[in-house]
């Protein structure tokens, strides 16, 4: 077994016996990895104590991921538990949505450093008091970029025509981009994007500050982007409202 030192975010924990934990970790070295923390809940634990959700740790792992079995957590040191991200219900909900999206995809060692950094940046932004809706939208957009997916929200993916920004526009889930009216007929993969949500999406795409954009606009943007992230892993989300073609975002 290879001994690996890694920075990890704890995504899932399950009690195993009276003293141990089964963990799902996002590791900057290994990607998404399952591990067992034997004796972590004992008063005198060699691991350093039980791990908690969405906390950042420096760990030592006996890596058994190539064998298709659980790695063994040998040691864990808490680096950050992001207290400011848990001070309000809105922030707590945002943290849970970040966790759900990170669990919705399989993170490879190649993408792991960037995915972990994207998650940590979102948690620290919540700690700094940034609006949860905007933080979530920025996180989901960043996660798609790391995965090599960038939705086209500044022009029609077929014709290149730019939207006016004054009326609803159709977005194709299959094409991952906007469609102008002639190209949007007789399609079942469309959702409607309101002008306000489109402005938020374009601010994310162009990395502009997005001053004056409504909080609800970022909420709509996150809903779309979250489902695009989930589609990469073939998962369904529980904490994010489903996309409704009859109701614009």
C-alpha cells in the first residue's frame, strides 16, 4: 500500500462500529476516494479524532484505491472548518448544495487539485459574507470549467446571434448553449432563461463583477448550472429544484 499525504475535504461520513468511520473524501492527490478511519471515535485515537462534513484536513492515507477497496486513514489534522459558512440557514443550505454537487461527479486525480480549490474558494467566500446565491452560481460555473464544460450564454450556438437581453431565450441542455428562435423549434431539451438570469450567466461567463444583478437571478443561474454539473456524473440532485421547461429560470 502506498502512503499518501493529501489535503482533503470530507464529503460523506458513516459510522462503522462504535469507534470507526467510513468516509468519502475529496483528495487533491487521489480525487474522490473512500476510506475507513479505524478507531477515529476513541478517546485516544491515533487518527486524531472523528472527521466532520465539509471540513478541510491534512491527512495521511494508505492508498488502496487501485485495488477497488477502501483506503485506510492513518492520521488527520484539521485545517479549517469554515465557521462563517455555518452561521445562517442560507449559508448552511449553500454548503450542503456544494457538497451534493461534489458528490454528484467522479473526480479523477488529474482534476482533483482544481476541483478541491473550487470548493474551498466557495466555502471561504461564504465565510467572507458574500451572497450565497452568487457564491453557488460561481462555484457551479467554476466546477463546469474544471470538467471541461463551458455553456454558451453570450450567443446562439448555431448562428452566433447575440441575444437582446430583453426577452426570454431558450437554452438547449443537449447543445449546452442558447438557441435563437429559428433553431429552437420542435425540441424537447429546452429550458427558458429570463433576461435577469441571462445577465447573471453572462457575468459568470465573462468574469465581470455583475453589479446590479438581482440575487434571484443568480439563484436561477445556479439551478441551471447545477443540473449541468449533475449531468456530467449521471446523477439526480435532491436539494436543487428540477428544471421545468414550462417555467423560466
